[in-house]
């Protein structure tokens, strides 16, 4: 029973209730850091860890947190984990920290984290909340990697920094710029929603 419950939570976070595709949140960083796959991977994993541990902590403290300061407590908890991630990146991955710039700090304001805290963690036990947070973060990461794969290979001719296309390849300048991410994301959202609508119509 518990195993099935966790499978549903993971499936919802990754696919059925994907925060970017279906909830349309966390868009700013999606457009900003997806020019390279490594940037997207690190950003996605950072958000998944912050969301998971924030949801775990918020859930564990939900019965002891007064309602009138709930939001402030949640932001404080999220900020704590974001600072830990930021310190880790600056200490062990300084180049990546510089590449991501302010977007690591801005994880604090990412709607995905607060959304999972309010929609799930505040009403569920710590372990399911942690799984839900990580699943939503990985769903975010998955979309980032798809977008960055297309942008990097068309904009730089590489994948994870490894040159794939020949030097004679003419790079698509649009893919290096934020509008490239906007167009790719729009196509992905259109395709996913069209597929969901088609499935629902088939069930009727």
C-alpha cells in the first residue's frame, strides 16, 4: 500500500503534475540556465534537494508552527537549505557557482518549493513530503535537461561540453539566447498538453 502511494507521488512529480509543463511555475530559471546541460543538471539537482529537505522540515514542524507566521517560517527554512547549497557550490564547484550566478540564491523565491510546501508538506507526514519534494524537483530537472539538450547541441554543437557536431556546423544564435528556451518550452508544453487531452478523450 505504502509502495503504491510513493509511486503515485513520484509519478505525479515527474509526469502527471510536472511543475513546469502542467503547473507552469519555475519558468524564470528554466529560461535562464538552460543554454548548457551541465548548468541545467546542477541547477535542477540543487532545486530537487532544497525542495525535498524543505518539505521534510516543514512537514515535521507543521503541528508546531502557528498559522499566522507559517509563511515566514517556510521561507526561513527554504532560505537555510538554499544557503547550504550556495556555500557548497562556492566551495567545491566555484566555476559552476559563477556560471549559475544569482539563480542559485533565487531558488528561495522559486514557486515550486513554496507550492509543494503549501500543497503537500503542510498536510502530510515528513517522509512522503520529502519524496514529493524530490520528485517535483526531478520533474523540473527533467524538463531543464530536455530544453538544454536542444539548445546546447544547436547553439554550441556540444552535449555536456563535449563537441558532437563538426566545426563546419553553423550555430543557431537564437538557441544561445533566452528566447530560444521560450520557444522550446512552448513546444514541449503544447505537445504534453495535447497528449494528455488526447488520452482523456480516448477514455470517454
